[in-house]
C-alpha cells in the first residue's frame, strides 16, 4: 500500500500500444489512461506527467520511454510509476534493467500488483517470470510472423506494403493497381529506357505533372532510382533474399524492365564523381592516346589536359568553357532539317516492309508449330482414354507441350511488337541525335556528360579540337547528317515533284538508298 503522506504520492504514468491491431483489441491509449488515472485518484496519487508510446517494442529505445527514464533520473523525488500491465512497460531485458536501476515502486493496475525493493522474493520472482514471458511472446510472435510472410511469398503474395503505383484492398487482402500513379510509373520506365532522361529530369517532370506519394509529397530522385530497379513492377518481387513470382498484376513488361536496367548499368560506373570535373574520362589525347583529365585552378577555373600516361606530349590545356563549345559544335553537326527528317522517316517505313515479311514468316511458322502441339495434346488424350498410355506419361508429355505452346505465344507477341519497335526506336534515335545540340545546351554538367557517353566513345582531343568517335548507330547517323548538308534543294524538289529519270546527287543517294522516286512522301 502507498503511504498518502509520503513522497510516494507523486507518480508518472506510462502507456503504450505497439500496433493498430492492439487498439482494436482494447489496448487503446485512452482506455489505459482512464484506468490509470482512476486508480491514481482512488489511492490519492498525484500524477506529475504521462508518457505515451505508439510503436513496436521489439527493440529498446522507444522515444517516450527514454524520455520518461530521463525525467525520473532528473526528478528523484518521484518514485512511483503506474502502468496497465507488465508487457506495456517493457518487453525486453534491457528495459527491465533500466527500470530496476531507478529504484521505483511499480504499480501494474490491471494485474493488481505493486513491486519495489521491499517486495518479497516470490513477488520479484513472479515479476521476473512475467518479463520473461513478455520477451518470449515477442520473440515467438516475430518468428511466427516471419514464417507467415515466407508462406505468403511462396504463394506469390507480397508480404509487405506494395510500392508506389499499387494499392491494398484491405477487405480482400489483395494488391491492386493504383491507376493514377501507375501511369506515372509506366511513363518513368518508358522515358528512362530511351536514355534521354536523368533521375533529376524525371523528378522534375512527374512533380510538375502532379505525381505525389501516399503522404502527398513529391517523389525524390532516390525514390525514382528504387522504382526503376524494383522487379515488382513486372510481376516479381524480392523477399528473404530470393526473387519470387508474384500474383499481382504487372505495370510494365519484363522487356521494358530489362532495357531500363541496361541503361542504369551503362552509367552507374561512369557517372562523374565530381560536379566540377564532369568531362573527365570522356576523351583521349590525339597525340599519345592517354586519357584527358582535369584540374581546378583558383577554386574556380577548370582546365583539361593530357595525363601523359603513355608518354610525353605537348602540355596543352583547354578551358572547360572551350571544351563545351567543342562538344556543341559536334552535336550541331548531327542536326537534320525538317525536310530531311521527313525523308528519313519514310526511309524507315520502306525498310520496314522487308522486316515485316521476315516477322510474318516467323509468326506463320510459330502458328504452325502451335497447332501441331495442340493436335498432339488432343491425340495423346484419346490414347489415354483408350488405355494405350498411362497417366504419368500423359501428364509429363502434356506439361512439356503446354510449356512450349506458352513460349510460342510469347515469341509471336515479340515478333508482332518488333515491327512497331523498329520504327519507334529508329525515330527516337534520329530525334535524339538531331536535338542533341539543344539537349546539351540546356542541361547541367552531369546531364551533359551522360549525353556525351551515350553518343560518343573514345573521341580524341587534338590541339583544342575534338575529333569525334561515335557509338553505333550514331556513327551512321553522323554520316547521314553530314551528307544531308550537301543535298541540293533541287534534289528535294525532284523527289517532291516525282521527276523520274534524273539521277540523285551522291549525298542524296547515301542518305536515302533505294528511295522510290514515284512514291509520294508522307512528311
């Protein structure tokens, strides 16, 4: 019993819930506080302060628990702590030791127990057992939770909260597509796959278009990085160190996901480490073949020069501003005028006709193979009914043939998409090259370096001038662009007015091989 005339009538209250589920089960904070204040009033205890935690107690270090301990250490005239039950106060041994060192009188109202240094040995023993049971409970709960989550993963159900673009149906306990956000996610994958967008550009774009997280915040660059690397969006997910096949509906195809990973991998080890020295590693010395490096003077001016790793050559320096002008000069040479762009698109469509025939033949052969397998399945079923084969052979054969049929359907889809992709990818590459000057001019240093790596590789720097070396297919596009500068307007008028019989200029012949002069351009 507490002496109402002593300092023991000063007390603090501690209440805690570890989950929303406990709220529903009657462990709510208001219910705990009502019980504790009622007890204090009945026993003439003055409540000095209350401390409340709404979080899990798997580890010590709960925010207000720590605050309460500090408060009791600073106010040693307060020696009473009221709590609903043992497992509300602590659920691990570290918390038990911390409270024991405070030399308090602990009152567990719902359990009807009062514990302090004067308590009998068996009372302390029972209290220790309760702490042990609380620790065992949380350990067992954690283990059972992990087992349940693993079983869900094995069944194709994602055990945790789904990423942005999905929503949870609590009633049916399923994961569905959040149609509004899913469109943004799909667009981010599609744009990044082109190689024309950095995380920064995507962050700015989706924010301006209105994409927000579930907490109504903008999606950060780091979040975009996580999204673009998450296999959940094509139907798989990682859990417990393994990749599982999910039951949820994909937002993107595996093909698009793989393409994005390829773009990410291309730049992850080549991204400049220092914003001030963005163009290191992009050029080689045209005289000795060494890499071009950079150094900063007066913490303001950046100069690029040969590293002399392969021998000595002239110690020529070029300011970063001059180097950028050189890159702009190169990118400007990749530009096509509107008329030429129109004819290039037409040329792609012409060459597509040959590819259409190839894919059509492939699709026809695949369809034939699919029908043959279907006939086999039907025939073997009849053989099983007639008793000519056993059940084991029937199942093994049909499973094998059905798997092949599923693969055939996937191949047919790939060939059907190939024709469209051929034109789209070709036009995207041409547009990227043609607009590279504007992209470069309006980007920051990091984005400029990414664009350079995308289009050029191993270009040489000689006496302050860049001799470009282009990656495929930009090497061909560069030749086309240079040839287009020599095209005479008469050649274009010839094509537009279909004056058959006149020979094209050499530049026009290279630019548009096999062009039908009697065909009306669509551009």
